[in-house]
C-alpha cells in the first residue's frame, strides 16, 4: 500500500514533507533500530550530502541495498517533480556520510553503469516497488554505488 501511495503526487509530497522528517528524527533517536535487520541486505539509511550551493549538510532517509562491500542508492524521478536534491548534491560532491543503524561512515559515490543498473534493478524494485512505477512514467533514474572510504 505504501508503495502505491509513493507512486502518486500527493504520496510523494507526504513522504517528502511529513514522513521523511519524522523518519529522520526517529532514526537518529533509535540509532536506526527497526529500519533494517542486523544482517539485512537492504533497508533505510540516513544519507548526508553537502548542499552544492550552501555547503550545508543535508540529511535524508533513503532506501539502500547492499551488494557485497558496496551500498547501492537509487532515486527515480516520478515524472512530475524536479530531480531530487540529494542526487544533484552527490553529483556535485561524491563524498557523503551514510548512517546505517548506529554506524556512521564516509563513502564515495559513483553513478552505476547501464550494465550495473540492469543487474541491480530487479533487487532495487524489490526494496521499493514504486521505483518501477516512477521509472515507467518518467524514464529517469539515478543509481549510485557507494564505496566506504578508508579512514586516514
């Protein structure tokens, strides 16, 4: 049901303006408990990017998928909105912080190749089925492969 709501303009507005801020607050308070199992290969994380114009940190809850040592993030434009700011910010500065449950680390992003997207797409749609509806409507998607940065 949530996926169907998320595929409509009103649902996107509700998620962006009501659900995401509440989810971000709950995630921080609980350390991500309940957003993904200990050994889960998917769930919700907090993504912090640097605002490309302001330079300020911007944090948003995002679905993720693990693929070996990488974390995969996806955004699909529903066709009735502009590109999500976190996508634009990540393209401008590919270094981001990810909080997965209680663990916070820096990651380096790169956009997935067409071949990688083809391989990952069925798994991403399993995580959030609205991705498919949005993609069918707009034909626009951004898939990022996040590699954890080694601390120096």
